[in-house]
């Protein structure tokens, strides 16, 4: 093999150095080999090079180090000091030499020593340092600045050599572990490590850092990262040098926030250093990292006097914390203190300036911190303590000094509460809900509930009670919303005290228009056990009792005090007994509540969802003078206010969207919902025949529009596989829906959803027969949608559907060719380029039909 070394080196050198095949990637950036990407040939050449160096016992590496071209290039680096003035071909060679040297260094201790002996003193000389006399180096001072532009070629190769050395000392294949500190390369590097660190630091401090994407800055940061991540037990830079590196990087993170490129590099370097410490603990370095980096981040979170935006503070805190559990625990402590302080400023002092930072803190806690702990298997003490601290804060502030509800802050707090509770075990969830229940029972919510559901007061007494409760309304809604958030996120096995009271409380609050209460009711009926067995979610409440309470609560009884017989499924929305001045509006709230309750029952496969469905259908078909469904035991609705009645009908139709759609707020896997397979298909198969029959029965435009709305929601959220089997029946119905809904601009999202269903049928082979039978009607409706003015994506999708129809059998579509081509002429003038592009494709597809006729 040795006799072929020269030939092999010549081939490797030709592939990597003489005629390198590299591409300059704008995406790779300087952190990835100056932006060059090696070709497959080069990659294989470097693999071969490593094998040859490993197996040659030093003879092959001698060929490389003594190669005249390599030596000439190394000696000519002083000609290419300024990166911006280095030609591309020379950069490619610099990249190739760096890769060749790196392969030699990280292959073995012996080859690393030889590379250092041959090239390292020369590189240090180019950088203004002396390996032989390190005490004479002029850059030992902390405030060192290079006298001129640093030699970029030497800088680049130096950093590449350091990276290769780190790979070598971290290799698991080195057994036994050699004494690196006494190796030739180890001694050389140790002698100049402090001076070299100061050179790298100077690149971050000098005016070269002003350039937003500067190669010197990039390799300066990379060099510091390499020096700081050598294993301390193998080749340690001194503690003072290590601290200087951390201090400089932290200075960039906290001060140079306007230099995005530099800030990102420094942040990434600190993250890599932290990750290295987590994998290779070193007590001395760990202490430095915690005091210089983690504690500084900790202080930044709650500091108001920093010029650093909160978003960057949170990003830095999370990225540093995510490098290790202990670091994250310290960061979380800072976040908890900051959230507590800002919430106090909002609750007690009504400081509106604190609302925005509090929202950001809570959102970061929900979206980043809690999911990280859940994924990392961290202690549930973090979410438990967070949830309890929020309730302590509310309990200690008996009145909120707020002029408005601050919905954005409330939403962020609710999301954080749900995330925290959802990640806790059953035992911790019980602690949280018991704490929250105590706060609820001591609040004015209970008094408000009694005023609503108790004996009906006189008008004067009712107004007096409402006025009395106004000063506590904001705090009460916060308590109710956060309590609902807890119930939404509970596990099915979590024990709930006073389950019947909680159920009645949510029934009452949902009728006041409180959507989270409706979602909590849906979550309860979804998770409660069918029967009491002694170890379920609630020992004092099971599903049958909950459903019975909901369907027969006094809230649903009539003004004359009549009640339903136990076991009856009727819900008389027209006779709600409420203290509200607008009974019809309460029926709208009740309809929304029924939707969420129905969703919870449907997902677990409970038969009572049928009764809720029939009640909703009655709301939709009651137009003020008609009755209920024929032969239905379910009551009709008669509203005196025409506008409110229309809203009630619309709410009933929209309820089908709530029932069928996937919700991020509740009733999902994240919040431990009970989900029966194929529940959407089952509901669709049950309700679609009823809706279809009602469409044929009623001529009233208002009723038909609501039925179309419900049909659109059900079909849009039914899996396509279930739709395809009924496509022949559904397509005419969907076309009717589109023709009715197109008149109202508020229907544009629903129209788009239906259009996507039709598109899915069109492109599936199993649906093409149904499409062919209705081709003329489909084309006419799609042509109308190509000019739909309110939503560009509807026009685009309509044109795409027309293009798909061109693939149908010739005899079915040829008569429609002229209509489509005429429509495409108009679409070619669409103000949006995307629509025009699709129109060109569609026009070409339909124009080619004539040529297909010859084959036919």
C-alpha cells in the first residue's frame, strides 16, 4: 500500500485542492466552512484521506506536510489578509487546506503533533503571537486591539485546527486517554491560549463587529467557543481566561442587541458552552458559568433598567436554561418572580404598562418553558407551584384595581394555567383545584350565582344586586375563567370535591355568556365516569348524574315554575328563568353551552348528544311562526326580537362547527380528553340525512341559509374518506350551500372550507364518478367563484378545481369547454398573480380537450 501513497495523495489533492468541486451556499453562512458546500466527490476524498492517515503510521501525513503546493500556500497567507479582497478561488483553496489539516489533526495524537509542529507556529506568527516566547506576546491585556486588519487566512485555519483538536480529545476511541497536556500540540496550545483568547475577543470589541455579517466576527466567536469547550481535565485554559471568554460573550448578548448577526453568534456560543458543561461537568467551570451567565440572565428577566427588549431576554433565558436542568430551574425561578411582580402591578395598582410584559412572560412560560419540562421529564413541582402561585396572588388581592377585563392578559393567564395543570399528575391537580375552589367559594361569584339561580328578585332588587356586584365583576370573571381552565385540563382520574356545585356553577355562568364555563362543562361530561366506582374522577358525581343535572337544572325550567320529569331529554330553551333583561340573548349563550356539552358527549360516544342535536336543529328551523320538527318532543323557539332570533338561529348552526371541529382550547389530547375513534364519521352519518331532509322541506331563505351553514360545518370537518362514500348525495347539497352562502361576505371562510371538500372529491378516483354526474352544476358554481371578490384563495382554488375537472371523461366535459375558457379569459385579468398563473394552467388544460377528441 505504501508504494501507492504518492499516487493516492495526488488523487486526493487533485479532488480537494487543485480542482475542488464546491458550491457557495448563501444559506450555510460563515459558520459552515465559509459558506462552501463540498461535492460528493470531495466528501469521499476526505473519507479516503482519513483512512490513509490512520493506516500509514505517519508516512502518509508526511507527504501532506511536505507537499510543495501546501507549503507555498501556507507561506503566502500574508498576501490574503483581508477577507473581502480574497478571490473566490483562493477562498476555495483556503477551505480545502482547512479541511485537509482538520482531517490530519483529528485522526490521531501523532498526526496532530506533526501538524502543530509544521504549521501552528506559522499561523500564530501571522496572528502576531509567538509560540516559542509566549511571555513576549503583546496582547495579554484585556483591552487589546489588533494594530491592523488581522490575517483572515491564519484566523480561519487556526479556528479549524482548534475545532479538530476538540474533536480529537472528545473521541471515545482514545483508550487509554493520553496525557494531552504533555503532548507537543497540547503544550503549544496551552502556551498561547490566553493570548489567542484575547485575539478572538478583540475581534468582537473592535470596529470590525459593526459589519452585520463579518467573517472575522464569526470566526472570533467560533474560536472562543472552541477554547471554552475543551475538557478541563484534558487541556484546560486558565480560569481567568475562561471567565474572560464568558464575560465577553455575555457583554455582547446584553449590550450589542442591535448587531443581530453578532448577537446570534454569541448566544449560540453560550448555548454550546452550557450544553458542553451539562455533558462534561467541571466544578470550576460550572461555577463560572452559573455566576457569569445564568445569574446575569436571571437578573435580566426582572430588570427594567436594561436596554435589552423583553423578547430577547426571554429568548436568551430559555436558550441558556435549555442547556441543562439545573440552569432551567434557575431561569424558571427568575420567570416566576417576574410574573409575580408584574401581576401584582396589574392587580393591585392597575398598572396598564405591566400588561404587555406580563402577557409576554406568560406566553413564553406556556409555549416554551412548560413544554420543555414535560419533554425533559422534569419535576412537576414547577407547573404545580406556578399554578398555586397564581391563585395565591388572586386570593391576596381581594379587589382588582382594573378599569377593564384586560382580555389579552386573561387569555395568556388561562393558557398558562391550562398548560400547567395539564402537565401535572392527578395528585397535583387535586391540590390545584382544591386551592382554586377555596378562592372561588370565598369570592363574590357564589353570591352572584345565588342571585341568578335563586328566587327571582324584583326588578329594583335585581338592579341593586347587579350594581353591588359591579365592583367585583372583573375579579369574579378572572376567578371563573381560571377555574374553568383548571377543569378543562384535568385528567379523567382526578378527584373533584363538590362536583355537583361546580357543575351547577358552570351552568349558571355559561348563561351569562362565559364561554370557558361552557368548555369546562364539555370537558366534565367528556371525562366523568359512567358510574361511581370509588376511584373515578369524582366520587360524588358521575356522568349520568351530570347529564341529568344539565338537562333538568332549574336554569332550564319555565317561568311558571314547571319542571321536567326525570328521564326526559327535553331542554326548553324558550322558558329559561333568568334575571337578565334580555332572555333571548341568554338563549344564545345557552345554545353555545349546549354545543360544547354536545361535543364532550359526542367525543366519548354518549347517546345524549342526539337530544342536544335535535334541540339545535329546532333552533335553526324555528323562524317565528313555524313550529318544531314534526312529531318532535323537543320544543320550538319563539323570539319577539327578530334580530336576536336570527342570532339564535345562527348560533345553533355555528354549534355544529364547535361540535365537529378540533379545538385548541379544550377537549383534545393535550388536556386528556376521552376520544372515541371515528366519532366524527358517526355524527356525520347521523345528522347529514336529517339536514338533507330539512333542506327539501323548508323554503324559507333564513332557515335554508342556516341549514346550509350547518351542513357546511359538518361536511368540512368530516374525514374525506367518509365523504367519498356519500359523494353522489352530498355534491348537489354542497353546491346548494355554496350558491346560498356566496351572497354574504361573512361566509367566506365557510365557502373556502366547502370548496376544499369539493376539491378533495375531484382529485380522488373514488369521487370522480359522482363529479362526472354533476359536472355541469359543479362547473357553473366554480365559474361563479372564480370572480369571488372577498377572498383570493377561493378564486385560486376554484380555478384549480376547474383544471382538475378537465381530466374527466371527454363526453361529460366537452360541452362545458366554451364556458370554462370564457371564464378563464376573465381570470387572466385577476389582480393577483397566483390566480392568473392558475388560470393559464387551467386554460391550457381545457384547450387541449379538442386534441383528446381525436383519440376518443
